[in-house]
């Protein structure tokens, strides 16, 4: 690491050019190739997947995503001439737009069933020629504008469908921009220097930018979920800024202690840089744990997130030292530079003030030191209060229900939510989540009998045979449940259809539809989640065991990670499933937690929690090795790392919380959950519960059986720094002043 850091520092222009080329090269290729993300949640070897495959074989040329235009009249009927005069010309104009495949109007024989029983509601289906992600935003906006022109005189018109969600949402990159601006404010307050503030942002943007471009290119050759780049940018920005923050903090401390700029940068990379490599590896290993689930949808998220993390780490250990070389001592504030030039390093540190003071330089009487001493004196009380807080927050997790979000969870002000409600009011709540019974190789009489048996089922509003192309050997029965897609009764109906209707018929049939797909997805996720948790926790414990040569540290970390996971999911359940405060963050009606969220959140949470554990415990371990005093080691580690960990946590919270406003429901859930998890982890667990537990455990924290001590490899997460150079006395200086370390300003001038 030392050789790499020194080379990058001395060849800074070469390194900078290489990174610019690495960004622009794939960027040009991406502008030509584009991306091809998918939104397929179906799983192999599930009933809904087999139904989906049969539907694809029956409709091989079906393509593009539909949009639904819904209208409802306050008086009269949707069939009235006044209503038709408004809607029919609009639908005809929309059908003629380039990029629209077809429009099915309720005023044609093909759409005769699209008028409600009371006659006041109706809908038309607009099918685009491309999938939602590929439909031009201008086209969707033109469709929306033309449809909305028909509003007025007691006629409500709203639009639903995935293309509308993509077009009506905030512009791409809005969440990232908000997170970056918030992180910049935190960095400036922490450093008091514009250049120091920019360093973590620039390195993170390079890593995330290249990672997202490569992710888009990879999507052309393998299936990647549409949410993958969002998750990748969320994780990459968070860890990229934090990793650079730790290195820049160590570098600034070296400068204030009198190290020459190059030596300070190399030392920072050889100490904090090693910890960054270890932390990045733990995040990637935690992400890779999702592969244990065998769920293809999650594999794409693993690729996107791991790629951005790896590139963020690479930027931190190569691009960052090059930028440090370009800036020299300008990473310090002006006040610090003046004090460092005119006085001894110690005076410069005192001149840094609250804005630029480093965590490692917290004065013995500072807030961090006082809190550490209090934890040492009252470990049982502090630990009990912290554990009580986490337990109360974790209680809602007992009612966790996995499922799928839909347009009914959008904010009440959105057109997609209004369209969803209009369809539910006019055609029943189950209309927004229809099911299909797909039968292969059955005679028409058998299919008719199956449809009649389905119609007689409790909880079924309508069951009718749908037209399919001839010669496919596939028959489809459309089923409209009496309950909403997210209702538990709908999930029970799917089970009943499979066990009480399809199975006894003796036919080769399967129950499918979006609701059935998400139900199967939730069940598979729940079944495989324990294996995933065991794998991630075991790998994390192994890494910490090797790093700190202790059984107590990894076991305590595992317990704390599980507590943090339970509390963060408790917050998610309270906000998104129970609806406590969901409207405040732009989320509409409460509903189940997205089925894929536990695996994503747990992997990220375990990885990020391990980061903070590494940075906190590495300083404790260093003091323990030096003194053999556990109480002093815990107190010193907490005092000297609390500020930088809290700053890093604030940055993570800003980045994650910004994704609540991304316009994507799943990304909002991930962002809210991770923001809560990081806040609880940093400000409750690492600040109170972990040090309190380590004070109570005493020397047991560092115990390691002899046989493990012999077989474990030697590894140092953050080696000790070399001693500072002591220059000879200069002419005109007294011996006391000359005994201090050489200042960075003097080294820079020479």
C-alpha cells in the first residue's frame, strides 16, 4: 500500500488522466450501446413462473408496457355523447402518436368490458411499442397532456401504469444530487476547508460514475433489475464519501502534526487506506451473501452495488493520493495553514477550532472524552438504556409482512394513485391485481368447467376465459379477486385456487399474475433468508477474527448487527407497513414491505456496520496491545474515533435519506431503512451499547484460544504510524522550539 500511495502521489497527473479516460471511455460506449434493465421478479420452479412462461408462449409477439387512461363522470354515464366527444378524439390522436402500438377503447368491441357496472367509470389501454424504461419521456408526457385535456365539467381523467411512473417521477439523479449537497455541507462543517470538502466528493463521483456506466453496459448482456443502478449509486456514494473522509482525516492530522505532505499522504494511505480496503471487502462479502438466496433478481443488485463499492475503494486508494498531491497543504483551512506556517504544529492544531479539528485530536476535556468517561463509570446503565431503545424500535418487526408495493402506495396527489383509486372504486379493489389461471393442453369443455369452478370460489368477483391466439395449446382464465392485491385475503385466494381448483381438476394449470409472482417471491425470500443471514454473519465474524485475533470482538459485532437489523426493520414496518408518518416522506397508503428488501438491506447493513466496527475497534485494539488496559483501550478508542465516525454516519444518513425522494418506492424503502439503520448503529450502538458491553466484558474482549492463535494468519487492519521526524535546530531558534517536528509548510517550500 505504501508503494502504491507514493507512486500515485508522485505521478498525480498520470493517475488523474487515467481516471478521466476510465470515465469517458465507457461513457462514450454507453452512449452508443445504452442499457437494457428488466423488472422480472419471477423465480424459476415456482407456479407463477410456469404460468408466465406459458403466457409468453401464447403471446410471443407481445411487447411494450401498457398505460391505463381512467375516467369517471360525476353525473350520467361514461357512454353519454358528451363524454365520448371528449375522449374518443383524444384516444384517436394518442393512437396515432409514433411509439404507441395500439389503443383499446371502451367504445370499441375489443374494449366493451372496460365500462363499470354503474356506467360511470371507464378505461382505455394504451400499449407502447417499448418497455416502460425505454419509452421516451416526451411521448409519455404527450399522452398525459392529451388525455388530461379531456378533464372538466364533472369528468375526472387520470393515468396509471409503469410508463407514467417513470415520466412523472423526479428527473434521474435528483436523489443523488440532494445527497451530495447534504454530504458537502457536513464535510465543510467537519473540515472547514473547501478543498478538503471536495476531495471525498470527487473520488466518490468518479467511482460511482464509472460503476454505473459499467453496470448499464453489463445490463445489455445479462438481466439486471431496474432498481440495480439506484441501489448501486446509493451504496457507492455512501461508502465512497466515507472512505475518502477517513483517509483525508488521517492526512490532515499528519499535516497538523508536522509531517511533510507526501509522507503524510503515504502514511494516511498505509493506515486508514488499509482499513478502507478491509471495510470495502466486508461490504462486498456481505453483498455477495445475496447470492446464497439463488434469486436471480438479486444477482443484478449484487453486481451493481459491488461494482460501485470496488471502484469507490480503488478511487480512494489511487485517485485520492493523486489529488492530495495536487492540493498539497490546501486541504487544511486558511486559519490552519497560517498557524502552521507561523507557529509550532501544536499551535496549529489548537487554531483549527471546531470546524477543522480532527477526531484523533479531541481534547481530553471534550464532549467525546466526557462521554467516554461516563460510559466507563456507568456501563450497565448506559448499556441498559441503549438496549431498551433498540428493543422498543425492534418490536414492530414482529408484524413484518412481505409482499409488493403498487400504485396504491403512491402519494394521494399523484395521477397514478388517483387512477388506481378510480379503478378500485369503479371495478372493485381486486381489479388492480388480476390473476390468471393458465392451462396447457386442455379441451375447451375442460377449460369452461374450470372457469365455472373458479367463479364459484369465495373471494372471486369474476372469472372468464380470455381470447388467445389459435394453435398455442394454451388457455387462459382471467380472475378478478374481491380484495386488493396487497390484502392477505388475496394471497390466501391464490393458495386456494392452486389447491382447491387447479390441482383437483387433473389439468396442467398454473396460477399467475403480478400478485402471484410477488407472493411466490416473498415466500421464497422468507424461506432462504436464514441461510443468507447465517452466511453473512459467519463471514463477517471470520474477517473480524482474523483482523483482531479475538473471539469477543466478532461475536459482539454479530450480536450488534442483528440488533441493528431488527431495529431498522422495526422502523420500516412502522413507517411503510403501519403508515406512521409515511405521508410526510411522500409515501401514500401503507402496505407490505417489498419482498426483496430484507436481503438487500441486511447485506448492506451488515457490511456498513462492519465498517464502523472496524474503525472503532481498531483504535481500541491498538491501545489494548500497547497498554493491556481494557478500560483505557475502550475509552481511548471511543474518544478518538467518535467524531470521524459520527461525521461519516451523518454523510451516510444524508445520502440514504435523499433516496426517500427518488420517486422509486423500493429505493425509498431502502433509503429510509438504511438511513435509520446507520443512525441507530452510529449514535446508539457504536456510541453507547458497544463500548458499554466492552467495558463490562473486560479482558474477555481480547481472548483467543491458543490453537486459533497459532493457525490464524497475521494481519493488521491499520498499522501504527512511523514516528515523526525531529529536525536539527535552525539558526535563530532556541532548542525548545527546534525540538518540535518539521512543519508541513516548510517541507512544502523545500
